[in-house]
C-alpha cells in the first residue's frame, strides 16, 4: 500500500511538473486556424527557416473563433476568419493593422482579391483561400444541364435536391434566384426568399452540412448546393459529378489571415503571414486543402488538372455576378427569425 | 425454451445496438477513401498517417495528461471529502451532500461559462493549468458519489477498534478504511478518467492557445470533414480499453481465487 501511495504521489508530481515546466526558450507564435486547413509540413519549414516555434490550434466555425477572441485570457498572433467575420472584428476593434512593408509577398496576391468590401483599404487582412458556392449534380442521373439556381425549384427533381444547412448560404441561394442582393437589408426581400425556400421544401431531400459529400458519392441524391472546395473533393472520387456556378451569380467567400489586437508577437506574426503568402508554401497548402489560392504564382505550381479546373479556378466572367457576404449587423436578429421560420416550416 | 431464445435474441439486439457504430468505425479505419460513403479497398495508410500527424498526437498527449492527472488529483480530493462527509451528522451533512449534487445536475455549458468567468476574474491564464483545474472541478463530485455508498456499507466500529488497539488515526485510515472502500475509489477514478476524456464543452471554454484535447481537435474538423486518421485513432483507443479491461478482469479473478484458497 505504502509503495503504491508513493508511486501515485511521484506520478502526480511528475505530471504536474511536465505541465508547468514547458521551456519557453525559443520565441513562439500562436496560430489559430480552421481544422484540416493547412499542410502541417509548412509549419516545420517555418520553424526551420526562422527559428520561431508555431503553437498551432484549430477551430470549427467563425463563431467559435469570435468567442475565443472575445473571451480573452489567452491570445493568438495569427487567425483565419472569413470575410463577414473580419468586417465584424474590424468594427469591434479586435484586429491590429498589418504593416504591409513586412509582407513583401503581398505583391504576389492577385489584385482582384485585395481591397475587398470587408477590408476596403486592406489594412488588416491578407487573403489565404477563396472559393464559390455552386450546384453539383450527377450527370449519370440528370439528363439536362443545370445552369441556374432556379433549376433547384424544378418539380422534375423532387426528392433529389440537397440544400446547405447554413443560414446565410441557403438564404443567399433564394435571394439570388429572385435576383436580389444576398446582402439585402430589406426585410420584404428576405421574407420573399423565405417563402421561396418554404415552397421548395417538399422537393428537397435534406438540409445537410459536411455529410453532403458521402450522400452525393453514395448516389442517394443527385443535386446539391456545395462549396467549391467540397465539390473538388467529390469530383475526385466520382467523375460523373459536375460543378456549375449558377448564372444568377453566387457567393464569393474568403478566409484571410489577420493579427488580433492583443497579439503578443506581432512582428513574428507578420513574418508568418508573409511566409504563408510565399508561392511555394501557398501551393503546398492549396494542394493539400483543395480550395483556391489567391496567388497566381502558386497556382502555376499546382498539377495541370487543378490549374485548369473550372471548379477551383473559374474564369473571370463566371465570377462577374458574385458577391461577398457582409455582416448583417443590426438586422442579424431578422436573419435568425427568418431562418427559424424556414427550418420549422412543414 | 422459447422464452430463453427470446431472451438471448433480445440481449444480442442490445449488443448490436451498442457496438454497431464502433464496428463500422473500425471497418472504415481500413477504408482507402477519405469519404465514408464508399468502400475503396483495404489500406493501413490512415494508421501510418496518424503516427506522422503531429497535431493529432499532440491532442492525444494532452488528453491523456489531463485525464490522468485530473483523475488522480480528483480521486485523492474526493476520497478525503467523502470520508469527511460520511463523518458529518444532521443538517450540515444534508447541506454538503446537496451542494455536491448541484454540479452533477448542472448543464455542462453553465459550468463551462462559469469557470471561464472565474478564471478571467482570477487572472489565470487559459491553458493547461486552467483546463486541469476545470477537469478536477467537474470530476470531484462524481468521485465523492461513487465512494459514499462504500463508506455506508463499512463497519463503523472497525476503525475505532483499530485505534483502541493502538493504531494512530492515519494508520487506521490507511490499513482499515481505505482497503474497505477501495472498490469505490477505483470506480471513482475510472469515472473521472472517462469523464475527462469525454468532455468537450467545458474544455472548449477553459483551454487556451496551444492546448487542444482530442474532442476539440476532432470537432474543429467539422467544416472540412473528419479526417479518417480519427477512425484509426479511435480504433486503437478501443483496442487499448479492451486489453485494459481484460487485464483488470483477469487480475481480479486471480485475487478472488487466492482469497478462496486461503479460506
């Protein structure tokens, strides 16, 4: 018994000493990114090149990230929010301005993706990945070409359609079908979109999130609204699938790198952002993740078939009608109400 | 006869219900595809990639560190608390017992947000230490609850008899009380261990940069799809738990036999 007690005590002491005794000799930065959203090999390359240790964590949604940044008590040096969240963070003064002199690689970023609505003068963010929302369909099950959001309301496809279980994205589909802006601030337009979605509900197979990939590959349904990155992953598995950007226009989304106001090591954070924007590193990430890189030189380093893919790198004219999500700010409650009315409708 | 078959059938049904998800997960850990919908052939690549993936291994490491240390510390705290509560009488005992029930009944999210607010107020940095404190906090009541019944079963006069015969209080605690409530202590420790591995909500709100346990790590994959290395990792953990259970059962059988022989 005594021996065991001693063993127990030493074990506890050992563990707690491991807990507290992490050496802080090397400089380090805290990076907080989406799960599965980086090729982790690049972190090792960064450590080797700069001697700065990367402490890496992951999150699942923009809202999780927002909670963590508001919570305080622990600070991050580089985080990767999406467009509308960057806008909200800027307006709540959560971000610190980036000194672009420290990020020479930004000149490699396609001009189309700089100075966008969420960060008009590009003071706070450097784009990391981008993509679109579109329709994927199984050409072996659907005989005609789908070209527009309105096709999703066609009775012919009853029971074959999967919509996204995501408030903004799904409302955007209906708003775009009605040729309204997806950032509309008019309650009537939103309610019209709501009625469209409720009208569509009887022919919808399901509202899904990430599981949509399995359902489409399994052939359970033949049409789905998806993000371009997921579409690329699905087409890789099943070449019968085809991705289209509907003609009414769609959502263009961005995830960008920003530095929070309470970052402890801003200089190293900028070094990291510059590193991530370097073409060879950006190419490694784009290849691993399958989403689209905003850096032309990086795209050139990707395999031929990815470069020419209409899914990841659509031509300019396809992107003409696209919109970027804006933060709904004061009417966010209306969005929630309307979304609840859609999901609870019979 | 029919009745017996019916019983057996029912038992099998229950076990299928319990184990089917785990079996599917184990099968898919050998599937040569990133997606769950299709079977593309047998592969060991997810196991290989698991051991290459630093992030996953680090999450596993923190999960185990936190589970081990929080279960040991909360077991020690809980054991003494249980002995103390057992010795109390009257209203005091009732009040303390009910105070102990409250955290068990409280929804996790309330505990999580409360702990987060407390740590901020106390200027404790969010990280391994705050995570450990949180896990100890929610484990202790469970340990106390699993030890108290054992104390009730114990013969109260044994410890007193030992002290009459010259044992110091601490000696009688070690030699008389603890051995008798040991099954309760072990149950409590195991419970604390699994609770700590299970927990997502409280961990999410009380951890800081650099420290993610497995549940946080897996949850964060939600947008891009769960990487199949998680299937491989879960399979390994499941096998580890089975082996552990077998060893514990084998050993307790051996000691039972020894006791019988002595009689």
